[in-house]
C-alpha cells in the first residue's frame, strides 16, 4: 500500500495492513515573520495566523510547521474529516482536540503535535496518539542515563542506531508516550520503559499510574536531521509517515509497527 502523494516508499508496511495512523513532518521555510504570517493566513486561515502572531518569535517557525503538518495529515485521513474540522483547542490535560464547524469535539480522531526549531510533526489516529520530534544530536549520554536503564540502551542499540543518536531516540520514544497518555511529566520518564522491539520501533510499558494504558507501540524514524517518534496503542498497526520538506511535495514512508 503506497501513501497518497508519495514520491517514494522508503519502508514498506506488511502487505494487507490497513494504515490507521498518519504522521506528517513539515519544515517551515526560512522567511521573515510577516511573510510567514501571510503564508499562514493564505494556507491555514485567519484563526491559525492570529495564533501564530501571538507566539514568541523564536518558536513561531516550529508552530507554523506543526500546523502545516496537521493540515496535511487531516487531508490524508479523508476529505470528510478535513472539511469538518474548524479549529484546534487544548483539553485540560494539554492534549490537542479537533473541533468541528458546529463547535463540537470531533470524536474518534486522536491528534498530537510537536515542534522544534523549524520542524513540526502532526499525528492523526483513531485513538490516543503521541508525537515528539527533536534534533538528532540535541541530547548527550548523561541525559539519557538519567531517564533510562542499561537494558533500554541495548534494545535501542539493536535497531542499529549509533551511540551519538541513542539519547534522542530514547527521549522521543518516551516523550511521545507521555504525550499520548495525557499525563506529561506527571509520570517520571524512568517509569516509561522500553521493553521490546517491534518492526520500525519499540514496545513501551508504563509502570504505575492509574487509569493509564500500559502498552504502547512507538515508531521511530530519523529524517532531515531530526528524530521522530509516534506513539499509539499497542497492536494498532503501522504508521504512514509523510515528509514535507519546505517544498509542496511529499515523500512517503510507511513505517511498520
């Protein structure tokens, strides 16, 4: 199965798998703020442009990229969903919620956003999902040792990730699960354990915490100098990942999981 608008499939999902979770990575163009806001107004609407205008300058490009990614992810899920979504709000636990044109929450669609620098990641799925994106070399080994155990290092290393990239891979996997649960840093990252490998990523287990799903599958991917992680309920199938790198073209990758 090849994603729509894909120039190339970089990694194939098992034949016959139904894609239920879609993720888009977008990079914001390097433009002056006023030009960026004009493009946001033209492509994403007045409401989004107004939101971006209130965001500090140093974070604006990342926010723009995440909203550009969300717009594309919604269209990839189907025209009916995309046309019904009017705007985005945040719930009490900090998770983004899609709101319909009638002013009601869009049920049955999970959403998560992440951004850093010029990069923005959006994930859409049928239930709770989590997204994180970080520069590949942002973290050092000392940080990784504080949030994980040696056996977790081993599991990530077995995926062929070089030592200098391990910290970002470990952190983004755990952070994506923290965001999917809606608990954020109220759960110690050390209690989000990497317990096994799956195709395209890892199985993570949440220790402790009430009313929190325990098992999560995380797809992990390196692209354009960033490490991406997409968390979804264990066993919920593969992730279709689309890359939107500045130009209005998409290269697709189906990341099994």
